[in-house]
């Protein structure tokens, strides 16, 4: 009887584990239904030489290539057409057109959940977390990424951590927490108005 109960428990545990395709499908379904989202982040950049660089802040995104990234050092804001890069320390804001060609990772890509140009090699589950090991299959992914690992909360189907190594062997680790979805953020949140006295450099006029 004890052996039967143990076998039943093991079988139930195995059935409960999602497949890699199920995880990917659920993550993309979750993000596909979101209009806007906000999260806190910590990004660590570890190059082959030198100490890692750590940056913390908040990222807010909205469908239509709109995003706002705020850290202690800089604010980067896009309304879908124009991007502002404001650095208070230099009292300067750079203005440019939004460019998306060839970018695999960008703030607005947050709403995609996981890059489409990646193949899942393996899935490991640890409690309520699924760890996906992925490799690029084409497009910008092949040109920029050697490997990628994503951690997914299997209850909310949100991506809580991404770690990838680029072609120069620099490793980026991004931790995401404190998610807020569909807060109804106005478009004005994604436009940057420089404070009085800040120098504006329009890069569009020098190209």
C-alpha cells in the first residue's frame, strides 16, 4: 500500500511539470494580453575583464514601442516615434528617432515575454520556477547572442530573470520584480519634457 501511494505521488508530480513548449506558450499568452506593464529591475553587466557593473531602476512599457526606463543616472523615454536620453549629471538630453532594426533586447521587447528567435534546449523546474536554456535560431538573435537562460514564474507565467551572453562574451543579467500590469498609463508618460535649463541635443539634425 505504501509503495502504491508513493508511486501515485511521483506520478502526480511528473504530470504537474509543464513541457518547454507549454511554458513558452503560456508566457507569450500572458504578455500578449497586456497593454502596459511596470517592473523594478536590476541589471548586471559582466565583461571579460574588469568588475561587473550594476544598475537598478524601473521600466515601464506600453504597446506601440513606448517605454520609459528610469535609473539614478539616466532617463530613457520613447513615445514610439521619438526617444529621449536624459542625463542630469551632464544637464543634457539627447533626442533621436526610435530605431528597432536588429535589436533583440530593448525595453519595449519586455511585452514580448521571450524572444521569438530563440529555441528551447532544456527546461529545469525548481519549485514554482522554470529555468529555460535557449539558443538563437536566426535574425538578430544569431548576430548578437551566444546563449540565453530565462527564469519563469510558473504561477504567473512572468519572466523574472534573464541572463544572456553576447558575441563578445559579455554577460547580461536582468532581474525583474514588482510587476504591475494594465494600469492604464497615459501616452504622456512616455514623452520626456526637459526641465528648464537642460541642454537639448537633437541628433536627427546632424545625421
